[in-house]
C-alpha cells in the first residue's frame, strides 16, 4: 500500500509537473491582490466560478485545470485579515475530503499561510502532515527564493 510522502524543494511552485494538483490560501473575498495569489489568479483565472462557490473561511474553493485540481484554501474572511491555525486546519480537512473522493494523489503547495499571512511554518507543516499522514499522498512544498 502506498503511503504519505512529504518533501520540500527550492524553486517555483508553478514549475511543478501538470499531474500535481496545487493549493494556496486566500480570503473569502477572493481579492488575490498580493503575493503568490496574484500568480494563481493570472494563471488559472475562473474568478467567477470561484466566487459562485461562495466558500466561507474554513472551506475550500476548487477549480479544475485539465487533469488536476487547484485548491483555494479559504482561511480568512477578508484579504486584509489574518488567518488562524484552526481555519487553516478546517480548510485542509475540506481539501483532503475532495482529494480522497477524486483520487488526487499528488499535491504541490507553497509554504501556505506563512509569508503575507504570518503563520509559523513549523506549526503549519505539522498541521499539513497530521491531516495527510494516513493518506497515499505525495506532497511537495516549494520554497520560493526570489532572485536578487
């Protein structure tokens, strides 16, 4: 039986293979005006589709991009707010349920909730690993290093 694998790599999240589903954190207002959210908005679009899902904090909005899913973890109500670990945990659980029901086995993510949102990576990493530890999921976290 396959098991959970976790690894961190340096590089651009958007360079991951197209068979990896992807996730990131956004606010329920779906402004996506800062950080990596801008790249997600520009690359995948479908803003109206996301808005029509009307997902509240602690949930997950989902779009399909060819054979993979793009998960928008709704971790706060407004783009100017800050998420809580509890809302992030609830969003991860919601994403996990979708992944299981759609047999998603590969997921790529940035250090969710940590840069602009200010959560501590060590705690977020523990949350993520706890949520997926019993699943046959290959999880890759991309640590982006900006060019100087």
